[in-house]
C-alpha cells in the first residue's frame, strides 16, 4: 500500500479471523482475513498509525547489538540468567552446562570453529526450549481449561508464538533466553488464544486472570529481547 509514509506488507490468509499488525526493521506487516477489503485494511492502519510510528522509532533508536562471535568469554542468557561460554578442545562436538558455564567441546582440527560452536549453541537452546516450553504448557493448559492439539518449537522472525484455530501451538525457541515469568506469559498468551482467537478486550481479560502484570511482561519483551536475538 502506497498511501502511508512507511512500508506496508499485507498478508492475506484464510486461517486468520482477525487482523494483526507487526513492525519489524521498519516494515509494517498486516496479517488479515482473506476477505477483508483494502478500505478496511487502510482504516485499520490509519487507526493504529500513532502506535506504528512509535514502534518504528523505537526500533530505529534501539542500539544495534554486536553480533556474537561464539568465543570463550561471551555471555548467553538462559531463563533470565547469564552464562559464560567456554570453548575447549574435545574429541566430539558437544555443548553442556557445567559449573555455571556453557562448555562447548570442539575437535582441535575442526574447520570453521565459529560456525560449529554457533550450531552447538543453537541446538542446545532449541532442545532445552522444547523441553521447558512443553513442561510449561502441561502445567498451565489445565488452569486455562484448554488442551492443545500439538506443541512445537520453531524459529520465527518477528513473533514469540502462534496458535491456530484448531489448537496447534508453536513457540519461538529464542524466548527461552527470557526469565521464567516472561516465558510463562508467552505460554499463557498462546493458550488463551484457544479461548479467544483475537486480541479483543475479552481475550486480555483471560490473560489477566493468570498473568496480572501482562502489560509489564509485554513491555519487557519489546524492550529487552528480540526474536532475531542470539
């Protein structure tokens, strides 16, 4: 759409029942039901334009994080706690948490050690995210009164989780860097979509029943962590 002073990407999908707006790297993505007219979409964007421009400015003003080099001494977050990476020589590639450190064992003659360590770190995070997020879903689903059809851990570019109308829930594995209460909020956020598949006031009433400070959690995610991180 060319009628706005910021780039807009409209994504129409038959699985969507309500509109959702995401801002990432200065681009506004609007996911809408397939049948929604261009006029309705433009009205929606105009209505949220102040929020959109604020998000674009916040992201532009956010200092660029230094890319990880995956060398000894670098810090990595896991469930809100910081762990130092230690790269050591080993017979087989592996990564384990030992004594408050993430110890990566890499063969001495390995080519492109940085890429290998990066892969080990990502695999470790994804494995632990899968385990922890499943545990949290099993804990909170009965409280919310829902039963997800499936649970998956994926890599998303601009979201922390997703819930389909049929009850398939997925999470961005990078959320496992956040403190427990933030991860709990994300889990409950998606579970509550099984009760209300939108972001209406009724939906947020469900969320507030289990996470009273959900607004604080949402701000923390916006300011402290990004789906691209790690």
